C-alpha cells in the first residue's frame, strides 16, 4: 500500500494560476493546487462556484484564459494529446449505445484505443461488478448499472487520472460501499489520482482523502477531510439542567455566545483550555452540569459553515455562471 509521503511525490494534476474570463467576467480566478497519484480527491463548491468550468479546462473541453494545467507533467496547452492519454472521465452522465449490450459498448470503445484487449475488458467488468449483466442491452440497465458501465469505460485504457461525476448516483447502499472500496483500491494499488464530486457529502467524507473547495471562482483551500472538519474549531456540548440559563450565564459572565441552545444542553465553540473556565462559571451560577463532550462536525456541517450555507452541485452539471 502506498503511504502519504510516496503519494505526494507523484503530482498527477497540477494547476498553475489558472484563470478563465468570459467577456469582462472572471469565472475562475487564479487557481493553483495539486492532485496526487494514489489519492481520492473531492472537488466541492456551491452552486455557480466554477467547478464545471475548472473540470472542463482540465479535460481540454474549454480553454483557459491564463495559467496552465499539467497532467503527469504534460501541458494541456502544448501537449494536449499526451495529457489526455492520461485521463479517464465521466464529466456528465455516461452516454452509451442503448441498442448494444454493455460488453459491445466496451468493445466498441476499446477499438478506438490501441493496446486494449479482451482481457482488460473483462478485468474492468469484474471491477465494477457487471459480470452477470454485461451481455444485456444497455436499454435494460438501471441508472446504477449504466453508471457502473461508464466507470468501466473510463478505466479501460488504464488512466493515471480518473474523473468521476456523481459516481454513486443510482447505486444502492451495497453498490456505494463496493464502489468506494474499488476507488480506494484503484488509487492505492494502481496509483491512480481519482477526482470525484458528489452531492452526498456524507459519502464524500468516507470516500475522499483530500478535498478542494472552490467558491466564486476562487480556491478556499485544499485539506485532508479530517483536517478540514477539525479546523471548524472546538465545539463542545454541555448537558445541563437549564439550557437557557446556561447560555445567559456564559454570555453575561464570559461574553461567549452559545451556538446551539436546547432545554437540556448548550453548544459553544471554544478552545480546549477554556472548558474549565466555562464549567466554573456555570457551577458558580448554580447551573447543574451532567456532561461535557466534544462535538465533531460532519463534512456537510463544515462545508456549509465555510461557504455560508450555499448549496452544493456536482461538477458534472453546468454551473449557472
């Protein structure tokens, strides 16, 4: 298994001061970040943030106004063919020939790319779990099955960068679990950089090693999922006999505002060394304390906090920019 230090030696995708302007409007504003081989990278952002535009520039469907993008060291601007050979992608919903079987679709695609034999086709079919249905016509496939077939097609030519929009769309819980494990294995064992977007933030929390958040065309930051969640600050829940009284005590005595007030509890965001001070203030004011626990934010809660509560859309759908 590849460790974090080894992963960071392999820069699969690199954006350098990437800017996109349409007329006088700046859609993407000076984006610079790196994505490593061997990691699952989540690309997140509110509606209209510029995710679709960024992804389209990475895969060469849209030209950048300024800056450059490198895929395995190849410039998308000056070495387009070499760069795109490294990429497998489903930027929008996978489109297949519905009158052909799943296998015939993969065979048709494989014929366009030298070096892909039937052995590789069977390998990707097994990886996405379509062995039993691969010889049925695609028109009979469920949404989840078409999604799996799209992933198989994107993986056929052994890309070093795999870009997937809403890969869990239409999958049942077992299918989501299996796909998550497959993407982790693909990243770790084959060193592929997997770039994924999903509106299911709870699933992104389990799936991704790092996330990059973009808002208004600007990069808010790139962090590991655990660091991003923990950087929301230390939220602490105090179980008390009277939440309203406890909140008033903290506001009047310590100038601390409770972020959540319930009849039997309050939550506050404070540094760890302030917890004893709060306990002393509450006890001194005759507020009974039944428990003190640290509250870990979910990725969804932290995301909404950072982006001001704006909704998330996937990069496979056109941002209204």
